């Protein structure tokens, strides 16, 4: 176990440094990634490390792709594509907690829950990234009416399909360690369910603000170098909180389906 944690520390250090140099992560994000990698790899080895690495690497490259178009949304989204510690914990915190529980209760199979959490944040991330890259119709997950691309709580056909593909990629990344098609389907369903709940939360309780200078509706508390005014939602529920709830729903849905 000590040897595995030492390898985990080396593995986490390499991932964190490489991601910081590639500007996938801020310094705080790199530190959070290091500690998360130590926990997940140290407890679960490659079985648990491979899915989260695949999520992180592919999602990071996808976030950087098409930057010229995504610059249009920089002042709408709360955070940029260079992830900080909050984004790292929002996307990987539930997975890290499940990994910790698997170490405390080794007789219970937490792996499908872990994959469900990762599938959910992958579906959400890929759905958002692909949705803003494409020019398809975007609708509100709550009102089912057309909204501008990039609107919190908005979903599109391309984004939904892309999110489902992302969930499937995560599910298949863990397949060598469970080898059951039923589990694959459960993880994908959990992932898609989590991403849909994310969109519903984004359309209802996630804080949205209005810039009193230019009138833009944004997730940011500062815009045009001025403090924005709360437009709707709950002030303390930002994008990181919603993403964390997305991961939790993905894990719980996978758990519920495994019990059937």
C-alpha cells in the first residue's frame, strides 16, 4: 500500500505539472489535481485512475478546441477553460469521495458509482463544449423554449449526443475491470441523467447576473469591471456547486440501477 501511494504521488505530480504547463489548470487547480490523484490512484490503482485521467485529458483538449468561437462566451460563463481548484473538486470531488469509501468498505463494489459520477461530469462538460461549437438550436431544459447558445440550463441536440458519447467513453474506459454490458448501460444512463439534472439546475437555481453596464446576462459576479446584479437563482449556487450535484446524481442513479 505504501508503494502504491508513492507511485500515486509521482503519478499525480506528473499529471499536475504537465497540466499546469499546458494551461489546462491554474496553480490551485494543479495542486487540487495532485491530491485527488494521490487519493484515487493510491486507493484504487489503475482501475480507478484510468477513467478520471481519460475524462480530464479528453475534456481539457475539447475545452481548448475551437477557441476563436468560444471566446464569444468567455464573458458569459463563470470560469474559463483553464480549471481552478473549485472546478477540479466540482468535477472530481464526488469521485474522490467514492474512492475513499471503497478503501474504507472494500467488500462493497463502489466502482459503478464512481464511473457514474465521472460519466455525469463528462456528459455535462462534453455537452457544453460541443453545444457551443455547433450551430444547432439551443433550448431551455426547463421552459423548452429557444435560448442563446451558452445560456445556463440550455441544451442542444448536438450537445446532448456529445454528452452521451462522453458518458459512454468513461463507461468503456472502466470496462476491462467489470466486463458486463449491463454495467456499461447503467453508467451511461447515470451520466446522462446527471447532465440533464445539471441543465435543470442551471435553468432554475444557479445564480445568473445582469451587467448594469452592457446588459449582458452572465454567470460572472463582475462584468465590464463592475459588480453585476443578481438576475435569478440563488447567489451561492454557482457553476461549481451545480457540477458537484451533477456528479452526485450520476453516482446515485448508477447506484439505484445497480440495486434493481
